[in-house]
C-alpha cells in the first residue's frame, strides 16, 4: 500500500522524503522492522522510539512517523505528526482496513465491574446467535481462540489486529474493557463505539505511574463518551456529573434511584439449595424480575449494565433472564 493510505485520516508534515512511496507493514517495535516498513516512534515511559531511527533505517525501514525533530539518514521518509500515539491508532485502523467500522463496538469503562460485565454481555448476545468478540483484562476471545492479555486495553495496533481477526471470524460485535490508561494513551482513538458504558469510579489508579490526580482520572474516563453514539451510565456512581461533562452521546442511566431509566428495587438474597444469589425487580425502560446466582450489590449493578446493553440489540427479556441465571 502507499504511505498516503496509512496517513489518510491524519494531519501530518512530510519533513523528508515522499509520502507517495509504497510501504509493506506498520511497526511500532524496532526489533520487528523489515524492508519497506513504516516505524512509528512512540515516546514511552521506558524507551523512546525516536532513538532507534538509525537502527530501523539500517534494517530497511521505508519511513518513520515522529512527533519530535529528528535527524534521519538520507532516503528515509520522515513524517511528523502532533502525537505519535494517536498516529499509531489511526494508521493501525487504516492498515487493517478499518475493521471497527464492520463491527458494533461496545466499550465498558469504570474502576470495578468491567470484566464481569463483558462476559455477561457476550453470554447474552450469543444466546440469540450474535457472534461476539471480547477484549479484556483476562483475555481476548476471537471465535474459538483465546489470547491471554497483557493489558486491560491493548496497544492500538493490537486492538485493530484483533478487530480484523474478529471480522474474519464472522463476529458482528465486540465487547471490550476500556481502561483509563487506554483512553489516556490513545489506544482506543478513532474507534467508532456504538455503546459506551460507565460503571463506577474509585481511587484505585491514582499515582505517579497512572493518573496524577482524581481530576485526570475522571477526565480520561470521560473521553469514551466523546466517541460513542450511546452512553449508558451508573446513575449512583460518584463523580457522574464530571464524567458526563462535554459528552456527545445519547445518555441512558441505571441504578437504584427514581430518576434512573432502569431501576432496581426489592433487592434481596436468595438461597437455591445452598447456592446463594441475589434477586431484584427491574422497572423503568424494562419491567422484570431478575435473579443472579452471585450475591452482592455489585451483582445487581453488573447485571443491570449487561441488561441495559443487550436491550439495544433487541434481546428478549426471557433470553436475558435465562443467560443471567446460568452465570456463576
């Protein structure tokens, strides 16, 4: 493909060389560069990709994408952008043929509940014959294949690669955990989320290696709701108003309060012959009695999140309840 095809959704400057050249593959790991590659120079916490320009040129790289002023060998095309992490996300999408546009992408963010809810959603949607991919803290699931996870939200190149494989495997939908770090580092930039979900917000990820303070953490969470069509929010969560600030999506809520669009009431423990669980009545946009074989208020919230999502796929109440009853 031509370099311009990779760059078509980016603003950039050709510092050296020609953006019309043919290139072979997109790489952000200098060790994997080969003849004709485009190497994206990421300024990381441990190493800076800009320091490897001489090395990748020797390996045959055709072009580098940079965010800093650099010296480069003659014959190497140098493309300068404002932010190479963002550039990696956008060029990765282009490289794999924009696979997210062929999927309905569901993104779940929040301090707690992301992992459980992704599996709940996958289970319910597959009950009605929708093939669902999953990307999360434990693994990525693509068809019958499971890939152990290194990060809750992988690097943007890996996300787009997984999306492409999901399309190839016949998936119609993907449900993924979206971490605040993933949003902060543009790993999810450019993804057209169909639905974004906010579960809750605690203080777990505030520190020198993640978020400098609570305001930064909240801001990063809020970014998801500037790139999704429909937002589903826990109405009882702390800092909800701040997460909603600047949102561009339609808003729907769930929780225990009277103002929530989906409301839980009459919550009580149940005992099915030694198996403890929780039951509650849901009212509002849907009216039904729900039972989960996992006790605790968090199970109420997780199940309500899953129900709120699956409702938008036209899943019938009976199917939702049957799927939830099988989750342990």
